[in-house]
């Protein structure tokens, strides 16, 4: 064996990063691997656009079959994104005995069970480091570096678009729509930003982390998901006054029962490192029973960071090929016979502390009525701030609670919001303090 041939499907942003890294660091990679990785074929619908890298035109094709049916290609890199035709291409490559490298988090979150099973049966590897956290090596860390640990908690800032928007709102006092427009102009947000700002992209990534951390097969619809479109500068400002920063977090917790798996805006103490993660950067806090608390930080997306993760998978697979091995490390960290269907705790059954903002008529007795309803449902108040007249008709009451059950909180707010003294729907945001777990 004097080389390992690679086929690329999808010559977009990340595909361009992959090509650039192979060109610029090819000699270095050869020294680390022991033989060259050769990009033999590149398939894309558009093979005429200038990507800013020089590629031999003979490598380019618009036919995916030129990659899939080439017996000399050992590894297929799928970088087209989305569910179809990516799913079909990946399964066809596996059927032909080719190893897979992908950065497609949506594909793995939705069709991962089918794809990983097919790979196991075919005896091929799947590398997917680029699917979560861009250039942050969180996948390999969970599969290998933290293998000695029972993973107790994961908190992840996993979407750069949402984190950029919240950072700008926090630092500049801008509203959501203003910052979203700016993010689109800078290329941080898509023309249709729904997956990012509604938390769906983060939920895709959380599904992958859950499988690796707990050996469970997770359905996307079982992960409670809430985005950042309802966050206002007002809540950001008063969270700050109370000592918190608002972040969109992916949260996983395991204590022996059903696993908590949720994505939503969260108040995090301002003095915690997660609160300092700004702009489009990502961070993942992982706590294991042996290692304790760890934090992984870096660029969560982009041509070169994600390209770096893809190349790391290529090198890993190539090392296995050189040794005539595959799946030395189980694809999802656990041996297939020990993977199980997920038991996910309902959002109604979680317990945490809460930030509440009530918009009320400015008259005596309002606070006591609200407090009474909360108390009837075992929700105790930690602190209260009442702000002066914001308008002629209403004032705001800000409240932090002690730990309470979500089911009780929702029942209480349902009753409170029906009171004639309540002017607008109550805002509630969950609070998490990683330092106390």
C-alpha cells in the first residue's frame, strides 16, 4: 500500500477547507500517517465556481457515482449536508465497503441508528468529529479521552449563530431582530436561520453527544427544544443585574434514571467560564465522575476549523486501514450490543431554579397574590426586584426562585397569567449553575 485514496462528495465551504488543508499540510500529514492521503475524486453539482483553491479539473465530477463506484477509493467524505440525498449516498458507500467521514449532524441525529448499524454490519468506520463543535475535539474526547468516566453532566454552547446574537444583545443592548440582520450580513446566520435560532441545530448535536456519553439511541423529538427568539434586551439586562448571563445551552444530565436532554435559553452565573464564551465560538462543559469538570472551547464552525476535524477523522481511519483494522474504537463509544433505546426525562419532570418576569398592574397586593400561587405549588422565592413605572399602566416584577419542579412552575404560571392584574404573559427562563453540580 503506497497511498490511500479519498473521494469527496460536496465541495462547499467545509469541502474547500478540507482540500486546502490536504494541499497545505499534506507533507506533514504524510509524516504522521506514514503514507499519503490522495484526494482522487470530488463530486459536486457546481464544478465551475472558483473556491479559492487550485484543483486539477480532472478530479471534478458532477456524478456521485464516479466516487461511489470507484474501487480504488477507500474513504468517502460526505459534506453536502441535509438528510437527502446525503443518507442515500452514505448508505450506498457503506454497501460498497467504503469508510465514511461526515460533518453532517442532522443526518446522524435523524438517521444515525440506521447508518451506524449498516456500518457495523459492513465492518467499516465512520468518522464524525466535525459534526459537533467544529474544530473542538469533543467526539474523540468522549469516545477515548474520557472513556474511564461515567458522564454526569454536559452543558454545551453548540451553535455559533445563536451565541453571536446573544453576545451582541448582551454587550450592545440591541434587540433580536437587529442582531439577526447583522449576523446574516456577516455570514454568521443563514438566510433562513430557523435551525439556528430555534435550537434545532443544537438539538441535533446534543443527540450525538447523548449517544456517545450514555450509549443511548435518541429520537430528536424526545429532546425538549426551545430557541432564543423570545429573549429581549430587558431580560438580558436584568439577568446581568442578578449576576447571570443568558446562553442557549444543550443540557444532558444522568443520575441513574432517565436522562435529562434539553435545549433552551439558560441563565448561567456570570463568573462561570461558559458565560465568557462570546461571539460565534462554542464550548462544551463535561463533568465525569473520575475526571471532574472539564471545558472544551474553540471555533464551532467554519471552513478551516471544521475542515481540521474532518482531516483528523481521515487520518484516524487511514491509520486503521494501514493496520488492516476497523472500528478499533466502537462507532458510538459503546459496543453495539450495549446500545439501548433512550429513556429521556420529560421536561415536566425536571427540577431547577427559575428567573421570572411578571408584567403587572401597579397596585397594592399584586406581589402577595403571585407569591401565594407560587407557594401553593411548592415554589419558594429566593429574591424579588420590582422596577418603577415603565409605562403608565404596568410595572415589572423580577423574581428568582429556589429549585422547583417544572410541572409545578407551568401550573403556577398558567394560573398567574389569568389574573386580571397580569398585563402580559410571564417570561420564565431556567437557571443552571455548573459549579454546583
